[in-house]
């Protein structure tokens, strides 16, 4: 099930955008996809983080949107959540989205660096604790974005 309207919008995209969790579940049962390339999904998940929309963030993660992709500067949703001071989004991204807590952007800054600059001490503590627990990264450059993935096992 991958029908799109004349604008390229899928039923899954509309269900996620409108927060219809029951419809999302039905569509998942029928293997429906968001129907967007990685570049656009980076924008959608980042918008959910910046807006503090945890239900939409969880919906996106539940349908397989990667929490590890970065924008044109390599900033991942975790970078934005840390900068915005959204501890709930940071926790969801780390625990449900397997987002890397120590991902480096193009400027060699981690999410903790953004949180520290914005004065979000609780987020810095959470990210540093998660990093000590073994959440580390491996990156590969593909297309126009940076893709960050957790590596197994963590070699510090």
C-alpha cells in the first residue's frame, strides 16, 4: 500500500501529520510507508522535535523514520532537542529512536555542546550518562546528509 495523491502525499504521512495513532497502526499492518526520501524525513522529525510534539515524534519513530539522520550541517534531531532544552524529546530519541548522543555535526559539535551553550544542564548530564553507558557512533556520508548509526560494540 503505497498510493500517493497528486502532490506525492501518502496516507501514512497524513496520519502522522494529523496524529491519528489508530490509523497509523492499521497502515503499519498493511506495510504502508511514509513515502518520502530521507532528506524530507529529516525535516519532519526535526520539526516534531522543535515543536515538542512527542506523539508525532513517537509516531515517526514507530514507522521507521531514522532518528540518526542529519540535516545539511549534520545536525541530528538530537542536536535540535538538546539545543531547545527538550529533555523529553532527548530521552525519546535516545531510548526509542537509538539516536547517537555523541553525534558530531559539520562543526564538530555534539548535542551536549548545544545543550551546554543553551544552559540546559540536565540534558548535558543525561547525554553524558548515556555516552558512558555505551551509546557511540559510526558515520557514513551519503547523498546530501550525514547518516549516524550506533556501532556495536562500542569502542571508546
